[in-house]
């Protein structure tokens, strides 16, 4: 096969010019979305309140709905476009509008959570406080898809998908929650996630202007040079500043997952084949100062020598020597246990279990009574119907008439 022909065909598949809008239309489309006055600002506030409700209710569907109507990505793409085409005015205008949008978003979400009677941190809120390198990648590829779709004549349903993937709204709402409840870890973590999304969407937009071959604006050469020099320096600084903590967080998560996988392999490799001793469950708890694997067993008890052998086997699974093994057998911890506390705990559990059982049986009894009453009522009705039918038949019979 001709290698040059194959290369031409490959380039034809990646060609964007056939479906590309006019350069002026692309710039106008992004520029129009950077303004936050009137309609756009009201839509933003409504989207923030909807997203706050979704986070408060722990509803993913509501959060997605808020992201779909949010115009928040406009000024972020405007910054990237301004850097790409060397438009200092567009950069300044987009930065100003992004600040306004962020401020209104924080105030609206904080006000909602101040007034909301539910102030517990749900899973959807907690998920917005620990950004990782994966969030960086999502923001970058989402932003790149956004600029490519904006430059296309047939945008299709790409932009709503980009709005969902890049997830700009939930972090701001989580930051508002942290501000309303004075929980600074939520405020800082969520603002960091929002900043990551904003910076890497802007970076993707900047690179998209190169892919789409958008021309520089017609400005003074000195001004264009200053814009390019300063914007590139700030961009590089922000990229480094925001990516390093996310890498650190990701490294910690990967290490934790690998450690949990090693613990699982150790538990199932050593405790699944103990004959009459059966593995019920296990827990791995790690803090800054200690790490403990607790194994809960039932059946034939293990002696201390066997437990020491099992503990010594951790190293073969890549587990560190500073991890301690805690074995609980038949509800009793080996080798020592607080009998009084254990007895009290068992009695409490027994009382709770029987109370729940009695309550459940009482509900079932009440349900059966209702069913029995309905059956008796239906039976009585059937008897009455049969008696009436029998009486009618007697009256219609010749014998009944003769009487």
C-alpha cells in the first residue's frame, strides 16, 4: 500500500476545515458568551440554586440539569480565545466577567445553604473537595471538545455534554456550602477544583485556536507581543501551580487503592482456607500513626501461635511490617478482651434485635388482621349474594308459585 496515500487519507479523517465556521463567527460566538449581565446572570443564579438543591438532596440528576443550563463556561473560553488570538481586551473582559460570575455563584449558594435546614455533607458534596489529575484531564479534553464544537457548523449535542463533563457548577456550590457552614476544607478544596477546571478549559481553548488556525487580532505589534509574552508566562505558571497538588492527591489515592488491594489479597489468601475457622469480614484502618487489619472469624478458634504465623505472612503480600493484625474470634478479640464491655454490647444488640423483631412481627400481624377482615367481609358478601340468589330461584320455581 502507498504510504503517502495512507497518510493523505488519515489526514482527511482529521481535517476540520470542511465543517468549520468562518473565523469571525467562531470569535463572535465565544465572545457573546463571556458577558454576565441581565439574562446570563439570572440564568447563572438559577443554575447555582438548582445545583445547590441537587447537592443538598444528593441527587446526581438535578446536578446534571443545573450544569446543562449554566452559562459559566463562556468567560473561561473567552480567556483562552483572547490568549490564542492576542486580544488583550477580550482577556480583561473575560477575567472580569468570570470574577463576577464566581462571586454571584458563591453568594447564591452560600445563601441557600444558610437557609437550608439540611446541613449534612452528602457524598456529592464530599466528591468536590479532593481534585485529582483525572479532573485535570477531564477539564482539558472537555474544553478542547468545546472549542472544536464551537468552531463547527453542526455543533450537535456536544456542548451540553461538555458542560456536564467539565462540572463547573458543583465545585462552586460546594464552596458556597463551606462558606455558609464555615468549613474551610470544603471552601478551599472546591475552589481548587473549580480553578483546575477553569485553567485547563482555558488551556484547551487556547490550543484549539491553533488547531482551528484562528488569526491574530489586528492590533499594534508591540501590544500583541506584550499580550503573547505575559499571557503565556501566566498560563505556564498557572498550569504548574494547579497540576502539582492534583498529582500529589492522585498519587495518594493510587497508593491507597494499591494498599487495599494487597490487604484484600492477604486476607483471602491466608484466611479463606482455615478449615473449621471461617472468615466473616475484615477492616483495614490507616491513620498517620498506625495501620491495623481487623479480621472477624467464627468457628474453631485460632491459638496465638497460629495468629503470629498469619501476621508474619503479611510481608509476602507486600504489606509493611508496621501493620498490626487484630483477630476477633466468635465476637471475642484474641488474645485480650474487655468482657464487661463486650457483654454489655452484646446485650444491647440482643435487645435491639428482639425489639426490631417484635415490631416487625407486630406489623405483619396487623397486616394479616387487615387481610383477614377483608376476606371475612368478602365472604359475608358472597353469602348474602348466594342467599339472595337462592331466594330468587325459589320464587321463580313452580313449587314456589303454587304456594
